[in-house]
C-alpha cells in the first residue's frame, strides 16, 4: 500500500498559475452564432454494470441506451469508470467512446469524451489543486474533450479552485445530484471559457427521479463523433433540468414529455452591443448572469430578451425556467475577435519543487525499506563465529 500511494504522488507535478483575468476585448464570442444543423438531446454520463458490480451500475449498456432512446434521447452515451463500454455500436459513425476518470476520496472525477485510450492513473488519497491540475493535463493528452464532473459534490473541486484550473473544455454544471452554477461562474469570471454539460449520472434505471433529470442539447450538422466533439469544443450546447422529481415512468415515456423536452432556443445574437435572444415559448423567469455570478437583468413571462451590453459585462449567460423545466445557456464572452476562446492549459510546471518531491519520495521509500529489512539483515548477514581453539585441542 505504501508503495502504491508513493508511486502515485511520485508522478504528480507542482504548477505556477497565472493570476485570474476576466474576459476582455472589443468583440463577443457567441457560441450560438451561425447555427447550421439540428439539436440533439444527449446524456454523456451513465453507468452500466461493470467491474463485477463494484461501481454500482445495475443494468446493461443495451438496457440503458434502449430506455433513454424511448425517452426521446438521440445520443445516450455510456461512461463506465475506467472502461469504454463494449455493449455499443462501435462500427457506427455516431459511436462516441466515453469513460469516467477518477477513483479517490474526494469524488474528483472527469469525463473523457472521445478518447479511445483509458488512462488508469489517479491519486486515491489527498488531492490539492496541483494534483487536480496534473490529472487534467495528463487526461487531455489522450482525450479530445475533457469535462469536470459534479464539481460541487462533496469535496470534488472547491469553488475557488475553478479560478485557476485550465486545460479542459466542459463542466458538468447540471447533474441529478447537484447544480454547480457557482463553480461555473467562478471559472467564467476568471476568464476560463468553459462550456456546460448536463447529465443524469445514472447508476440505476429503477430510480425514476434520477433518469431524464438533466440533459444536454447539442447543436451540430450531424450526430457523428467528429461533429459532436466539435460542437462541444465550440460551446454549442445548453443544459436542461427537470424540476419535477416525482414524475412517473409512464409520463417520462409519453409523447407530451418528449415534445416538452425539444429545443427552446430560436436564436441568440449580438448586434451593435445588444444581446438579443429568442425562445420558442414564454418563460416564467429569465435572468442574465454576469461577472461574479451577478444578476445583470431579469424579467418574468417573456420569450424574448433585448439587453444593451455594458462595458462591465465580461460575459453574459442566460438562465430561463418554466413550471417544470430550467434552461442554462452557454455565455457570450469578450475576446479579441481572432480565434474562438479556448480553455487551454496555462499552468506551468515548477521544476524544483517537483524534483525535490520526487527525490524525497525516493529517499523516504529507501528509508522505509531499510527499516523493514533491518531485522532480517541481522539474521542473513550474521558474522561467522570463530572456532574455539581450546575445544579443538581436546
């Protein structure tokens, strides 16, 4: 156990982080500008029975995908722990390899979306900010889209940490267990272009209050892997949350519910420093959230927004709700107008602290080995006893 734990800490790195800087620039990046395609209803986070049942998945991959398709999902992906589920149509273009990365006391987990190689490395015990950053950096080397899962669950990712972490594209803002808008605003306020995912994190189809609870709407020209990955990177998604926890299975499978869960965004445009949003139906409440999670505008019983953007607005995101649904849209963010914003890795490795940590682990393991080996060494290397000359003369 000592060797396992020390080998995990031996690989981590220390980082130097740039100071958080809000979005800036004379232009606004709008992920919903020039949409060309259709909206797909997706769930990226669901667990089938795997690893002998120790990961708490109760149904097969086929059962999960079959039920989700009956509930109107176009893209019901599977995401077992450290495993790409083999009960999927690998030969189809729309097949997306997804797995959940993370086995530790903090519930610090990530979704590896589009990766065909599973990275089994994790730090099971204490994780600080540097360890979480190292895990993101490492996972990104083999993964097209990395998503931080349920950041507000237990000690998964402390809110203030989101100001500094980089090198990932998405955040699971909506989950059947938690809503993490505070974590999202923390990252956005620090100038991190992070896009929303909303998932069930389903482990058991028998729990009606945990299925079709949160989902992601993805706008893409096609439902093949490349198109969906590109949409996630560009932020062409929004999250939806079902507000009624007691909805029966029959209603979830009904045609009325399928119609209610269709796309509600007609358009979102920025013209002449004015944000205009058209929704397909009237909302009970609509809010614009901005820097620091501040409410910048609010109205009731509306389906249209026209908001004059202020100089202090570094980003703006829309939240809307009806009696049974809540919608969370990706933000428009300030940028230089050249290339769409990306949350690339900005932390830099601190060489000497990393080197000294690894050197210390080596010496510590050697010291422990000597302590453990010492009792046996006395027996093995016991010096030979010289013969008694008197006894030899007898």
